[in-house]
């Protein structure tokens, strides 16, 4: 058990650790999205890119 108290001017903080975290096993990884969700996300991003390109195109006036 570790207890640590810190006082700085009017700010006070206390840490109390009781036990160690387990170090065995694999670290938790975020769940991967389903393949069709990834494909839809890519389609949406590609559509947004095309819309932005068309919106900001110079129409031959940008040299």
C-alpha cells in the first residue's frame, strides 16, 4: 500500500494505491468495425472529397 499526499499552496492532492495491476495477458484492443461499416465510411469520405473538390475548383480561372 502506497499513500502519497501533496500540498501546494491551497491545492491538495492525495493518491492511495492498494494493489498492483495485473501484467499478464494481452492488452485490451478496441473492437474493429465490421468490414461493411469500413467500406461505407470510405464511400462517405470519398463522396465528401469529391464534393469539396467540385466546390473549390477554380473552373479554369486559377491559372
